C-alpha cells in the first residue's frame, strides 16, 4: 500500500507541474504561474489536479486524506522553489 501511495504521489507531483494540455470542463484553467498564486489558490490547484490525475489513471474518483494532500502540496512547493532559483538541476538548492 505504501508503495502504491508513493508511486501515485510521485506521478501527481510530476504531472502537476508539467502542464498536461488535456483539461476537463470542470477544471478551472488559471493564467497565473503556480509561484504567483495565493496560498489558498495553490491548495485548491494541487487538490484539483491530484483528483484529476487519479481519475485519469484509475478511471474513478479518490478521496485523498488532508494529510496526503498536504504531502503533495509540500512536494510541489519544494519543486516550485527549486525551479524558481535558476539552478533547477541542483537538488535542494
């Protein structure tokens, strides 16, 4: 179970920021880059994209726990900071 969650988490983080061009009609498209969103906008964006990706992968809806969504949010924040520092190929810098 932990391996499945980690794989799903990795997939969600990877695809959240790569900008998959297919959006459903229910998805709100934003014109702001992630780094310019407010904290509530970021939380809503990550939650929505995690659900969308899970639905695309499995064909059904998942109810993620708040703790799991917080883990996804932390990973996305880490990635956003990393790519925003002009040293995107250097982990953690």
